[in-house]
C-alpha cells in the first residue's frame, strides 16, 4: 500500500508543534500555521529529489544517519530544546538544498506573504521532525535503499499539486508533473513498428483499395481495344480528352504593413511599494510584474535588474538591509514565475533622493535590460 508522506507529515505538525514554532520564530499562530503548510511539501520535495536523483536513496539514509535529531524528536515532547532542534534542522537544510536555500526561503515568503525569518525558522524546526518520522518509517517497514527509493518516487503525484509554480524547478524536480504511461505518440510508434509498411496514423487497407490498381489497368485495356476496332471499320476514333487542369489556388493577399506583428516593446520599469518595515511583496505584485515576466520569457537573453530604495533617516545600515530584503522578495516572485535566477541582478541598495513622499522611499524598481 502506498504511503502518503505529505499527509502523514502535515498531520504530525499538530497544535503542539505550531505553538512551539510560533514562540520560537516570534510570529502569530496564523502566520506560523501558513508557514508550516508551505514548508512541508518543500522539505519532502528536497528528499524526493535527493532520493530519486543520481545519488539515490542511499544518500538519504546517509543524511539521516549523519544528522540524527535524537530520540523522541519525531514526537516533539514538551520542553524540547528548540535551539538544538533548529541547529540540527539547518544542517539538514544545507545538505538538502545547498546554496538554493536562501532563494527557496524567499520564494516561499513571497508566495505566502510571510516574513522571511518566519519561513526560515519553521523550515529549520520542521526538518528534524521530517527526519525523525522518515527514520521511524524506515525502521518500521525495514526498508533498504531500493525500498526507500520506491517510496520517495511514489510521492511525486501528491507533490505535483502541493508545490506552487516555480518551486519544482528550484528543487530540481522540473519533470514532477510529467504524466506516466503511454502517450498517443508512443502508441503510434509502437503500431508503426508492428506494421512498418503503413505510415503512422494510416487506416487499415480495405478490399476496394487492394483491388483498385487492377481495376484501373483493366479499364485502360478495354478503352484501347475499343479504339482499335473503330479504326478497323473506318470510323474516326474519338480521343479521350483529359480533364482540364485545376486552376492554381489563389494566393492570399499580403497583409498590410500596419497589420504585421510587431516585436514586443521592452516594458517600462515597474515600481512596487512596500509597507513600513515590511519585506512582504504587495498582493498585486505578480500582476504588476506580468509585462516584465512575459518579455523575459519571450526574450531569453534579457536580464532583469532589481533595485531596493530607502530613505536617509534613521540607521543607514538597517535601512539598506531592509531595502535589500525587499529586493530579494521581488526576485523570489520572478523566480516563481519561471525566470531563471541567474538572469536576475540585485543592485546595491540605493538611497532615495528628491522623493515627495515616504512611500517613494519604500519602493523597489524592476528594470528589463
């Protein structure tokens, strides 16, 4: 029987874990619960990618052994040391995602309108729980590397509907939604292999098609004999007039120059405005960025520059860090939309000058180059 690990792990993160996580990340219960729902598919996706990749399930077993969360972690008893748990979780996350961890965290935060610190903290807390549950399952079912690999591969259908667009690519699971089974093209190729004399998709030969060439030959012979008899009796043979050739199809008139498709113009820079002290992107950010996304998708050589701005009042280092984090949140939206991370440049945070409102000082500009 196939085990739905996604459902099992989501259920394991019960109210006790949500309470503990909310305290550890210093956020509300509602935000923490949304973060939990967001990170479980990502953690499972990282394990599926590792377990079904070139290294295989043996790499997952080795990872679980090297980062043993300790006895009882899978049940999260009262009074557990969250600091130790998060340290173990960060080691797990580093092994699973490497340098992609920052981008994945920012992408989740942007997608679910959460603080990056909340998502990062919940990821670190949930990773050891997933590790403990998976280790317990391996022991209970006495799974070897082959059995674990099969179990992880069986999780792909449930992950396909749980991961938001763009994240499968970040996790290395681009083919997650590819359907298994025989396609129409596969069936056509197999039929052609069985009957190579028939072109693909051709109907089976009928009785009429089989005898048609012989019928035509017989008719030609009969017409030739008729003409010879007419010549022998002095009657003028009536030649068979071939049918007139079909007129060549008229060429469609050329489209007027004004109706010819024009190359898409480079979109104007987009400005996104953030709330005070917030790094969560505006709710309509993806809609505002749609022209940039469409252009970048149609022009693979185009690059995108993102600049975060801040005002000159208060601590300059803190302001610059806030502007940088806002720019990273916007970058995460573009990555989730399918724009490759290496095509996006984060500019140095800039100080707003000459602005007429505080709102202008809290903006991020996105420019296509």
